[in-house]
């Protein structure tokens, strides 16, 4: 397994030099404590924990996996102790409300720690990761009493949380769920049903597990309008708020799956378990979206994490592995062969991984800034704009970053050649672990429908324009900047085409509603490539300015300009194919009768 090194220099570049996080924090009431010195200290300490504690457990978790028995689930060796260190370090409380024991630091800083944890050991990071969504849901929709009971132990990390949505017959279509919630005389509810694919549903790392569960009341309307949300703890809190009587919820099995073996993916049985309503009856899906949006940005981090791991492993291997001579002549004549990094195709793979990792990191921390603004800004217009940008960028971040993260993970194996297929190097684990990211928290297809159907067309392009206006202002401000003219001109053209393609799809959908589904994934990927083009152009701007001023590491900034050029010349042209596919319309997809797909078998 390659030694993991936290990419702190890359984080500083994106957060401080490109997005000006120091000024961002000082502009928001409640974020002033996140001074450059404090942020630096937190990131360095977080990096140490991830490099020294979590990363060595990554392959352990993959090889051992979790074990199930009637007594519960045992996590791999070292996982529980690592979690204890995580709690003792105060990490779960980093970006939560001081009223419930949190440290009150911005959520964007918490996301940076989540990135490092995900890169070091994604399966382990899922245990505390899901708790953040549970906390946000309780903070937004829980009663004062519920918050008092559950938030403090969740914030401290003594307890963990889950989200329980999926049932065997309904994944995406939650309107079909059958889990029942029967009102009881004391105001509680009796929850009965089975949920599947519940990450961290049962484990031995925390005192209690708080399940956030979707269920249906007896008189609920059919479909999604009849879903309510409930708190169902593993142990019912006693009068002192400590874990008391064991609730009637248990893990019936753990799934045998492709990757993330170190995380327990559970079948959870609710056998008349005691639950408590969160938010209004029959509005559970609305409340759950608080959790789901948090989880979707968390899954976007997963895409970035696997690309970063792929780059670190593949880059080191390409520098050390000797094979053949460069076509233009020996580059290391004193060696029996040249390192494979001299070969154009290996460089193509490395630069693709690098372009996705660094471009997606910029997208993530731009979105994280919008989270901060929406939460802390005293300006209502700023908060509204941040919400629009987040609404638009979240499905792109979740789907595009995981699709390209998976591509990067596969290229990481390819750079190793046959050795990449062997478990000891860790590259094949990176591929297996990354595959789930395009499935859970809404598949790529679902994210694409959400983006094009709900976020863009349903708002008549309002959310799209919120972001294309950002790009337009950048292009206008840099129209005379000769240092980055090679990026600004194609970016401006694509930004204009983006709106034109959207209008064409919208017009087509007026006569054939299948046009939205037919175009949606291509639209999302097109949107992702253009979005990353904007961030690469902006990173190139900063790099060019630093080089002109003679500041910092010259090689670092030259590499940024070179990677931006690679992205624009070798990756961005993928938009041409996606645009052509969108224009093709739904006919070729829908004209073949469903029963005719099987002809010839």
C-alpha cells in the first residue's frame, strides 16, 4: 500500500491562494476564530492523525472486513482504538454548534479534515462521517428536547448516527417504502420494518447508534407525500441521557460487497422499535434532504479522495519503475531502462489523474464556501445566492467528482500495469472502494435528473445562470490577461454554449418529456467538465501571477499552468461528444420496444 501523505500544500493553494479562505472567514460573523494560524495548526494535526493512525489501517480493514454475530458487529483490528483517539482529539465537534458541545468552527474546515480522513481510510471515515448528517438533521428539524438528548453525545462522538432509507424493494423510489410507524400513547412510535445497505448500522466503536429512519404512519397518503422521519436509538436514553434499555433494533446481517470492507454495511431490522418523530408528520423526505445533501457533498469528497490516492501511488511508481527506453532516446543511460514516467501514455494517465484531483478539489472548496455563506452570512441576498449555487453544484459535485474519481482510480491501476492488479500495492483496493461512490446517495443517473430536471429546467435556468454569471464575470475580468488567454477564450465560448444547449433540451422536453432523461447524464458530465474548466482557468490565473511576481515555488506554479493546459487540450474536448449526444434526442433510446431488447438470446 502506498504511504499516504496529506496534500497540505495543495489545500493551501486552493483554499488560501485561489479562493482566499482567510478573507472568507474574516468576512463571516462566527468564523473569525478560523485564523490562518489556527487553520494551519488544525490541518497539520489532522494530517498527522490521518497519516499515522488511519492510513496504516486501510489495508487491514480491507483484508479483515467486519464480522457479524448475534452479539453485534466487530470492526477490523485497530478501528475502535483509532475512533477513541479521534474522539479524544475533539475531531467530531470541530464544526458543530458550541451550544451542543461543538467548537463552532466553519463547516468548510470540517470538510478539509473529511478529505484527509477519506484519503487515508475511506471505510473508517464513514463511521463518523454519517454522524455529521444526523447532527445536521437534528439541528435543523429536531425539537429542543431531542437536540438536548441526542446532539451533545453525537457532537462529542460518544454516539454515532446513520441514515436508514433503502428497503429491498425500493432504493431510488422511496415512495414505495413499507416500514411502519404506529403512534403510541406516550407520544412515541412503534417502528417496524427492514432497511438494507445501512452504512455503519451496527459496530463496536461507540456507546450508542442513533438511526434516522424513514417510515410511514397508518393514515399516511401514498407515495413520497406520506413519509415521516424518526429517531430510533440503539439504546433508549435514560433520565440522565445515558444509554439505557436496548431498543428493538438489530443488525440481521452484513452485506458481502465489492469494496469498503472495513465499513459495516448492514441489514437493519426494526421489530417494533421505539422511535420519535422528527419534524412534521408526512414531511420526512423534506427533512431527510438535510441529511442527504450533507451526504452528497461527503460522497463528492470520496471522488476526490480516490483520485488523490491514485495519483500518489501512480506517481511514485512511475518514477521508480524501469521499463524500456524513451522513444526519443535514453533519458537515464546509466540505468538498464528509463523510468516509465518518460513515456507519453504514462504521462497522459498521470496528468489525467492530477487534473481531476486538483480540479475537483477546487470545486469542493468553492462549494464549501457556499455552505459557510449560507450558514453564517448576515446578508440575505448573499445567503440566497449561496443556496442557489449549492443547489446547482451539489449534484455536479456528487456525480462528476465520483465518476472522474473512479476513472482516476482505474488509471492508477493502469500505470502500475500487472502490479496494479495485485492487492499488496493497494491500487486495486482503491478501485473497489471507489465504485460505490457512483451508486449510494443517489446514482449518477439520479443526480443528473436532479440537476437538469429539478435544478435547471424547473427553475427556468435560474440556478444555472447563478453559476454561469460567475464564469462570465471571470472571463470578462480576464479578457485582456495574456498569461491565461488560452483558457479564457474557450471557457467563454463553452459558457455561452451551456445556456444554448439547456434551452434546446428545454424546448425539446415541451413536446417529449423523455428528452430530459435522455440528455441528463451527458448534460451533467458536460456541466462538470465546463465547471472544472472554470476552476482550472482560475488556478492558472493565480499561478501566472505568482510566477510573474517571483513568489513561492516556481516548479509548483509551473506545474499548475501545465496541468491547466493539459486539461483544456486533452480533457475539455470531451464536451464535444457530450453536446452531440444531447442533441441526438431520446429517439434512439426509446424507439426500441422493451421486449425486443432480449431478441437473439
